[in-house]
């Protein structure tokens, strides 16, 4: 009887340790390479930009987490979206709040998907024939989602890679008699540390 109780106590301790390993706070960062498409009646183009995202989250268990991100704009880009119409933007501070669903493949590798709400504003400037027709913050945002994979280098350190859609927005430009649709997608490569 004592052996059975000893074995049960060891099994319980090991399972509690395993549960604790899947729970807890984590922090990290990722480098996000964005592609923002701008579409209108007069034409379309894509503009690339970069963000540095700071992340913090909590693993409730091995299958679900909640995460917050704050992104810092790192570049300014320009493009031509129609004849004699030029566009330039610079990403501003962004944020997002997400629920994360995880699918562990083994101890080192897992897949995940996230969905939530966020805002990825841009300081946008549009010129037509050299004249500025819009110079304002375009608040690209709304529902955001992504899918990715995680590689656990150690129990505390992981490398992540993901691709996602980080918001859409429509802006009417009276001077161009047009409505422009903005959509931002991005690829993230990052690292996180679990306490």
C-alpha cells in the first residue's frame, strides 16, 4: 500500500510540474516586415515597412494564451499608385490584443494561430501632380489574425515565425474623386522568454 501511495505521489508531483511548465508569463519581441496594399479606381501598389514589436503574454495551459503587442515604426516608404499620384507613409505606434490557440507537435515544436483586435496607424501623404491632397494618420485596424510556428530552444526560450493580416481601412480622397483601400499584411520573426 505504501508503494502505491508513493508512486501516486510521484505521479502527481510530475503532472503538477508539467502543468506549471505550460503556464506562466512570457515576454519577447519580433521584427515585423509589413506590406501595405493601396487600391483605388486610379490604380494600386504595395508599400513595405518595418516594425519592432514588443510582446507580453500569459500561457494559461499548453493550448491557450493571451498576448499583447506594441509595435514601433522603423521605416518610411513611398510608391506610385497612379499616373502623377505618389504616396508615402511611415508606420506609427501600433498595438494589438490577441487570443492564441496552440497545437503542440512535440516538446520542441508547436503551431499556433492568433486572433484579436488591433490598430496599425500610418502617417500617410498623397500627392497628385506635386500637390499634397492628403497628409494625415490613416488608422488601419480592426480584426487581426495570424498563423505561425514556435521552436523551443530551451524550456524558457523560443523562436517564433508567423504570417498575418493586421488590418484594413478605407479613406475617401475628395481631391482624387476616389476611395482608397488600405490592407496591411506582415511576416514576423521573433523570440520570447518564459519566466
